[in-house]
C-alpha cells in the first residue's frame, strides 16, 4: 500500500468492519437488548422517590459486555484468521493500524451507543407509571446522564480492543475484560467506598447514569468519565508499544 495515511487505513478498517456480518448482528442485537431492558426497567419502576433516569438506563449493563467483547474480537479475530499478517504487510506501521482501528470501532460504538441509550431513555420513560416522576432531556443533568452513558459504552468497547491487542487470544482477553468489569468490584467490595470511584462498571451505575448523587460517588461525573477513559488510553498505548516489538 503505497503512500498510505491515516485516512486510507481508516477506510480499510471500515471495509473490514462492514464485511463482518456477525459484528453487524451483534451490534444490532446489543442495541435492541439495551433498549428492551430499559423499557422493562421503566415499566417496573415504582419508587417515586428514586432515580428513574438511572433505572431506564439499566440496559448499559448488557451493552457494555457486548461492546467490550466486540472490541476484543476486532483485534483477536484477525490473529486467529491470519488476516493480521495481510494487514501489517499492507501497512507496516502497526501503531497506525491500531489507531485507525480504534478510531473506526470507537466511532461506531459511540454513535450506536448514543442511539441505544437515548432510545432506552425515551421508551423507558414512556413506560413509567403516572405516580413516578418523568424526567426530561430538557434537564441538563438528565441529558448529561444519558449522553455520558453512551460515551461509557464506547470507552468499554475501546477497553476491549486494548485488551485484545495486548493478549491476542480471544478467550483470555474476554475473560480479562469480564473479570475486570464484574468480578474485581465484587472482590474489592469491602473497600468499595475507596476503590469504587476507579472501577468502570461501578462508575457507570453510580455516577454516569445517575441524576441523584450516590453515596461514595461524589466526584463530578465528567471527572469519573475521564477516569474511565484512562483505561482504554493506557491499554491502547501499551498495545501499540507491543505491536511494534513483536511478530504478528
């Protein structure tokens, strides 16, 4: 590939993404499941003094798993199929490949994630009982919660991409991702008041998707989102460093 640049490699990665029928089905199914869980949560919300916004965004618990696993497979599937050798032969600058892949998949996760959480909010709120307050996107705090939740899904997908780049093995990378999201918070539950502010899954449920402050998560939600963003940034930086120093 002569004279390749970032735009050329992004176009190549976009072609690969569109060619993956399984990815399209998984992304569509993940969006549908996220919205469906939001609708169910809205229908089952009865506490008038609670946080309906956080309730109808409950589907993010499933959405983050799907985004993270797809992020892992975006890299590990190329190793298992051998396509990665073809990619690196065409584009010897491996960090450029990873940057283009992160941009392509990250943007896809962000757009679809925002669509899913906004649809989940609107349909979930529509299912609330008349006795429960109906929050509106006209409230900046509510809008922030919904938008930040969509951003969280994109960051989780990029976290999976970073883990997949480092480990290169699908099963190991998925186990690491799921363990970090769900098992680690349980193991450290006794110290959650200290460590919870640094754990993505707890941040999502108690800060990003919450309108009302949750005990132990009193930092700014934007600061908490920045903490979540550090994970994929560090993982992708480490993955880029490793790509340049080992064989495909």
